[in-house]
């Protein structure tokens, strides 16, 4: 376990799923993800939780309560194993307190040391304030999918593709 300020980072547990689900159902959080309803969030949570079996999911906890989550989407094809997409989410009450930074730093170590990953990449929608965090941690933009996401109100958002060599 990594001890950082007033929270710790540990391998994710299946019981963390309810926190991930509740965060994603929050209207201020779900706006930055491609899901929009309970069924889609359930599916996303199930996919994320499936990476627990590979030790590729981590959870930040404070006072034994999850406050952030991330997982690597591992590839099992030989030609793709060197890279991985990841997802991260931090409880709004813990944003700006270093939780996201420490989760991503732990992902760097996990990706490199456990899985021999050389390249991490992510997808962030235009306007998402988390983009500044990713840039600060060395991710660079390598492409944009124009009008990738169409919100329920009809507004389009570009998907920004970022990556970092480890």
C-alpha cells in the first residue's frame, strides 16, 4: 500500500464497484464520460471491475472509504501488450488534493513494473479540467476525434487523445 497524505492506494476490491457506480451517476462527473444512463454505467463499472482479476485496478481510500479509482485496460495480444489505455475517477470531495496525481503515478509504476507497458494513453473530452493534470504529469496530445461525443442536449465534444512514454 502507498501512504500519501491522508489517503492510501491499494488494489481495488469488488466492493469498490458501488463507489465507482455512484461517482459515474453524478451528473457533474458523467458529463466527462461517454455513458448517459444506468445501463451504460452498469456496463462500464462491470468492465472496470473485471480488471481486478489481473491486478490492474487500484483504489485510493481515505478513512477506509474509496475516494478514487483507476484501471489499466490491458491487452492480451502480443503486438499490443506494450501499451494500455487507462481510466481514472476521483471523488469530487477529494479533487485538488493530490489524489489523482498519486493514482496516476501509481499507475505508471504498476504499468511498467507489473505489465512491462511502455506507453500509456488516455481519452479526455474537450473542456474536461482533468486535462491539465494529465499535461502536468507528462501526457502529450497526439490526436483529436472531432465531434466524437454528442451529448443528450445535442452538443458535440471533441475527444482528445493523449499519451506518455514510460
